[in-house]
C-alpha cells in the first residue's frame, strides 16, 4: 500500500470536493497551532516573535480557508469532522505531539511551570515547522503541475522563517539542542506516518 504524500495529493487535487476538505483540514491545523501558541504564552513575558508567530499561524488558517473559494464545491464553513479529511487523526495530531513532548521534558529535563510551557512551545512548533517546510513545497509543486488556482507560496516563505526562529530559540533555551531536536522529530515522524495512512485510507478508492 502507498501511504505517501505524493500519492495522496495526486488523488485529491483533481477532485474539488476532496481537495476542499484537504484545504479545510490544513486550515484547521494551522488555527490549532495559533491557539496553542496563545495558550502557552506567559501572562506578561511575551516576546515580539511569539506574537508574530501566533498571528501568522492564525492568518495561515484564514488564508487556506479563503482558498476554498477557488474550488467548485460546497461551502465548508466550519471545522466539523464531516468537513475534514481523516478527522480523528487530524484533530488529535497537534495535541498528541504536545502531550508527548511535555512528557519528554518532564521526565528527561525535569521542566515544570512556565519553563515547561515555553520549552514545549519551542519544540512543538519546531517539529511542526520541519514538517511544514517539507510538506508545503511538495503540495505547491502538485498544485503547479495540475494548474490549480490554489497556491500556498506565501505560507512556504513564512514557515521557513518560523523554522529558523525556532531553531535559534531552542539553541538558547536548551543545553543540548541538537539532541532534543532529533528526539522531537522522531516523535512527530511517527504521528505524521499514522496521519498519512489515515489520509490515504480516506480516499474513495484506495490504491
């Protein structure tokens, strides 16, 4: 069975209904990221980068939602499960990653309180940005190949900048940044592989 992103994209982009659900799913996940960043903020010690990142993640969610108008399909007005692809895995993806990283930080780094929240923010965001830095360019290439009116070029530029900011933040906050970045990439990779299986299984005809 083929559970890769290219296999998935090749099947959904020609189908406006499936493509719309994919866009809505990405919009949902970007919005989840924005909300998670806001929740992890210190009541007063909030930096410009954190504000910028939260605002841009929210804007990505809005931008992807607006892209739905370029597809000939019914309006997907909300993030209800019926309007998402692989809703169970998609809805839990970020929360699961956050939980696993918090457990790692508590057990191996003995972090708690505000330091735990900030460390988790850095690492969860880093792992997601690594994934976005890989996934969005592949998606954009398929959009170009299929002559789709949808595009995610602006998101690619900002996600790359976010990744650099997170790498810098992790380098300052953690004593051994390379080691912990490797660990969180492994955690995220496992969740991503499960998500990709669920997405491909959501196709009407699974090949």
